[in-house]
């Protein structure tokens, strides 16, 4: 994986420099659902906040970090441990965990006498947010992090100085490895230790105003010397020293802070985003923005950041390292960034400063080979040592090596191109679950959602998908289904792929932008359940195509319904009628719960009753884009209602605009049909126009919820028209064969045709005259191994633990002749439940094609037994369409033909690949590639009738 180098010289903090970062406040669900008990309580809290903000300049929880890179040694032997002897004490650079150096201490202490190393820093008040951590490595376990707490209101009668109490933290458990030992919950630890001290001291101890100024690393005594390496001291809850005082005080998160001092070479490159600190004071970086609870990420294609934020995205994914200007814009808008890290040389040179604060995750790329795996591991180790922000995460898209990727990165990005591929949602859900199962338990998952087709395959995909998936731009309904699927997988982030700018003015891009904005509004509505909810059960419906997942947060339950397959269009002569009412049986929900139907534009109660097995809820019509909330606490509904009140106008207007924009695209598509009258969609169009007009009237009257229902119904009618157009357009294009197509052809003469694979369609064979005029580019019958090798076919086998693979010419029931090509994958031990990738595949020799040429790929395939371990089975694809447009076979029984027609976009070389992704065997025979004559068809379609405006 390569990254483009940064255009500015590297820079780092001065040796021994303290850095400050903001610690995000923990977001509690009860604080979201439980507002103040009374108006007076809320008003008093607000007044207290204003008083603190204006009197003490606010409160915040940054952290101080010392990488121990200064030439001055930071630790010293505690004076009370006189038995211990310090043998060696220096700084080393070859064993540092962070920064450039680590501090090395070698000491000896008697076996019955532990030793302590003392580290001093400015006074830190004892508060709930105070937390300390130190990275250490030792040749003996048991190195413990302690702290001395000073009680300024209580004097020791013997020394007449403030009394000190030692509190204890965690200790190391390993040797020879870096470990992080921590000390948190300081007030609670101090209270427990103070109770013990009162019994021993027999004197009242006043804990008010307590502070910490010394950290202790306590080492166990031993007969042999103890070697200790220390690196990176982190103290959270301690803030900027006030001028003229060594006490660390709290400052507001919005108070201006200085950026790191730049070197002379950086003075003109690094923008100063804050004020300079007073002379003699440490320079503290700008506070790190709080990362989003549920990232809504868009793949950046040069759009203005403000426009993407307006669409509801809170994070932007870049394909290159972000510039300083881009990071400053993102921070000003409250956006987070995901981008590749700088080059390894720049990382080691110290280029990572707090200017990278908006970056919440480093993108380590995708894993395609062993080299990618080694590169990602190497870059991850560099970031662990040199990144000043230990909370910044790493993300990998593991096309292969899922388990290995989960050991390297903090987050896995799961997903694959699905738009127009014909893969059913159930198979895609199975693929995601299996990929997640391959990762380490507890690894966070971000789900990748398609918003448009992969570049270069839109025209090809238009002819390969099943009905309802012909559009090259994703629909609002499809995105809503994928969001519901993400809820069942406990996805913690949404990564929307995008290959063209969302700022384009063409209708498909405008529809895509509106669909994405509505999707972000839906995610915002259920964000608390996505962030901290627990999947408890699934709800059953009286419609077999409808299902739902139920998430729980405390005493609130959220049901997320979704449909596994596109809904069938209603009768064209009755487009305005709604489907029959549906109901759900929801188990595990208390009977005392109130039931609400939620959309980003409104909320209403649902009919429900207690039955055997749970609560049955009833819908008066087909379920639109909504959720069901079960709660025993009215305050939970109040919190959700506030969000709806803020977003209802925007949601309704965007839904209405989307319906109008889609309606404007209907007539051009209607004219593309050879016989427009054969598809009576005029009643649909008129009904949609009426619904949009009713929505406008209701919006003028302020009736937002009913207006939203009209807009949703209009989009539902448009969805049904899309299904109808897909079937009609597909039949027309297959009859004319004027563009590229992917389908299963009928059987050859004398051989029965088995059932075609999912997503495949029948194509009429070419006439003999057409076949004679076609030029053969490749023809293989797999009869001779020498001829097979010399013709350019080459097998590839990926070594996979627990699997054995084979590629051979088999005499077992060939389609024609004596042999056929056979691929096989079998387990060597217990059968693995998941096959992560294709262990074996065979590719043909490249054939030259010219721009505009139509090429036909034919062959026969046989999968006698169902392939297991993967939803992909046997994949057949060419280099023009790529793997997203592959034909997939799980089982055929007897021999089955396949046919692929492509139009070459440019002068290039084309290959054919057969990849076996499951356990079992598959056979291929009689593969050929032919050049077809291109017919220039004249447009003879009658003009579409004009439609009068709705009345």
C-alpha cells in the first residue's frame, strides 16, 4: 500500500514537551432519555453551567502526555527507599514505544524491600475525570503505578506539613512486552485509603482540595537487578497551568489554546489556529474534536465539506492524506476525517502533530495479498509508536485475511459491491455474518453501503441485475433496507461509497443526494440504539417477506422492520390502493410498554394487544420507512420526539422533492420502451402527481405528518414503477440484444436445460448465419493438458489453512469429448464453516478486443453437489465486467450453459476467470469467445402520449 507523501516538511514537538488533547465526555443513554425531573432542576443546572463557564472559564477534560524525549531524566529514586541502589539510568532510542526515546532504569533492591521511582508534575486536583497511565516494560512482573495524594487541609503532626496518602493502581503481568498500567477512580480510591488512614492516624482527615503532584512506579524487590523501560506518561483531567502558578487548573473546551511551535521551515506552512501561550509556559495544542458516536461517512469526491455536512454526514473518507487546510475546514465544521496515514518516513520524522486532530481513523487500505498484510502491520506499529493521539483508530477493508486484519486494525470495514449484481439480500446478509464471524470477537464493524455502481460497469450492470435492481444509483428504499440490516449486525458506523461528486446537477445525482440525506436522518433517529443497544430477538410478521430486529437500551425497545425482497408491484389499474394490513409478533417486550410508530417526520401510537408469545402490533397499511418504539418510560419517547420535532419539516420536504425529481425521470424512460402502451403506467403517474400536490397543500397548512405520509406513498408508487420498468426494459433489451448482457442461454440442441442460477435470464441463441459471420477469438475444449497449458490458461491456487485445492482435466462425465476442466476445494480436517476467499481459480489467455466491439462468451458448467462455506459458489466473470458482475452457481445438477455479452469500452485485452469459492467441485467445458457483428438499430418507437396535468 502506497501513500502520497505530504507537501510540507516534517515537524514534531520539542523534546519533553507536554501535549494536550480533549477527552470526549462519555454519553450515557439515561441522560439522553431522562431529562431533568422538573423545569426548576433544568433551569438551576443551566444557571450553574453559566456561572462555571464565565467565572472559571469552563470545564473540560484534556490530557497531558509526556513521551520522555527530553535529555533531562524524568524519574528519580524515592528518598525513603534507601536500601535500593540505582545501577543504570539513561535514555535509549532503539527500544522506544512512542516518540524517539524511552527512559531506562536498572536498580537493585532486597527481596523484602520494594523500591519506588518518583515522577513529579504540576498539581492536579482530585476530580472524577482524573486518570493516569504509564507504558512500561520490565524483566520482572509486578511493576505498579501508585500516586501520592496531598491533603492540604490536614497537617501531619510529626512533620507539620500536609498529610499524604498513597493510592494504588494496576500492575504489570508480563515480562519483555510493553504494558499500560493505569490509575483511575481517584476519588473513590482516596476515600477508601483515607478511611484506613483515619484508623491508623486517629485524627480527622479533610479530603477537600486534595491534589496529586507525584506518581510512583513501585518495583518488587529481587535478588537480581530489575531492568525497567518507561515511555509515555498520560494524565487525563489535568489541564493548562495558570500563569504564575504551578497548579493545574481546568479550562473551557472552547477556550483558545496555542498550537505547537513550528520550526523555521514550518512557519509558513502550518497555520496557527489558536493564540500563543505566555512566555515560559508550555504550548498546548488545540483540543481534539469529539468523535461521532455513530460515524456517517461519505467517500469524498471533491465536494465542499459544508455541503456534505448539510446532507447529514459527520465524517469524510479521503483516498489520500488530508492537507492542513482540509483538516482546518473539517474541524471548523465539526466533521471528522478518515484518510490514509502519511508515508512511513514522514511518520518516523515526527510529522504527526495535533494538526491531525480531526482525523479519527487511519485508513490502512484493503488486504489483497501477503505484501498488503505486512505493510499494514508495519504502518500500524509505526502509528502506535509515533501518533501523539492514542485514541485515534485504524481501519482496514479485509478483502482477504479477515482474522489477521482484525488483529492489526481497530475497526473492520465490511461490504462488497451489491448494486445491480443480482445478489439477494439474504445471501448478502449471510456473507456479512460469515465475514464478521471470521474476525476476532468484539472487533468493531463499519458497514459499507453502495450509493452508485462501480465506475466502468454501470452500463454492463444495467443488463445483469434482476428486476428492481437495474438503476445504477441506489434508491431510498434500498438504503433503508441496508440500514435495517446494519442494525441486526450491530454495526457501529456507516461508510457510503461514492465515485462521482454529489454536487452534480444531473437528476440521478440529485436523487442520490436526497436519498442519502434522508438515510442520514433515519440513522440519527435511531442512533442511541445503534450506539449502545443490544440485539435481543427477532419479530415475526404475517408477511413472509417482512422481518424485524429488536434492539434494547435499558427499558426501551426499538423494532427495525425490513423486507428481504423487493415488493411486488400492485395492479396497474389500481395503483392508489394500499396493501393488506400487516402485523408483527414481538416477543420479550413487557406488556406495560407504550407502542409508537416513529419516522423522522412524526410519531403516532400503534394498535397492539398481548397474545401468546409476546405483543402483536398492527399496521393500517404497508410499512413505510419507519420504526416501532416500545417503552415504559414516557421520558424516553419525549427525547425521541424532540429529534422528530427538529427534523420533521426537513424530512418531509426532502421526501417530497425526491418524489418530484423521480417523477420527472419517468417520461424519458417510458419513451425507451418499444411499445409504451403495453405498460399502462399512466394511472401511476397521475396518482403520484396528485399525492405531490396534496403534500404541497398540507405543508402550507402546517400538517407535517400527513404531508410526509403523502410523500412516502408517492415514492412507494414510484418504486413500483421502477420494478415495472425494470421488467419491461429488460425484456426489450434482451429481444434486441443491442447492448451488453449477462444471462444464461437456453440449452444447446439435444441437451435439457437445468434451472438457471439466481439473477440469470434466458437469451435466444444466435442464428446460424450470425454465428458464421462472428470471428472466434478463443475456443477451448479441455481435452489435452499440453494444449491447455500452451493456449495460455493458467491456474492459481491460494494456500489456505485447513483446505486442499485441485485443478485438473477430469474424465468424470464431461459435456463433450473425453475430458473437462474440474476445480475442487476440500477440507483437510473438520469442515470449516466459512471459506473467506476463492482458494482456487483459473484464468484464460488474454484476447485483444477493440473499442465498440461486441464479444460473446459461452460455455457449459456443472456443479453436481451444492457448494458450502460461501454464498458465491462458482464465480464466472470477465475482466471487462469484473467480479461485481460475476455469474454465480451454487448447484446445477446436470450441465448448464452460460452466456455473457460485453461491449468493449476501449482497446484492451479481455480474460475469463473461473473462481471456486466454496467447498466441493465444479466442472467447465466448451468455453469460447466470439466477436459478434454490431447492428446499428434505428429508433422506430412511437412517441409517448402527452399526459395532462393532474386535476
